């Protein structure tokens, strides 16, 4: 299971992959436990990485906001 390994992580792509995982589960009449577990692991890894990336973006916005406030002072 590779979560966009060496490529730059892209939140939009991660969300599309998560949507695909949800659709996979919804389309199953009978659940393959092993395959389902792999999908859950993949989804959890995508969510974890997305949260980390969103935190980075939030920190960048906060930094820019502080810089702008310092200029105004």
C-alpha cells in the first residue's frame, strides 16, 4: 500500500482516493474481510497524512497573518 510515496502529497488527490474507498465499500454486496481491512488501512493513512498537510497549511496562514499584523503595528 503506497500513499503517494515519493510524489508530493496532494490533498485533493487524497480526497478522491478516500471517495473511491467509500464507493468500494458501498458497492459490495458481500464483504471480503482482508480486502476491506486493506481499504480501511489505506483510508486511515490518507486521513492521517491529510490532517498533517492541513496543519502545515494552517501554520503557514498563521505565519503570514502574524507578519501582516507586525507590518501594521
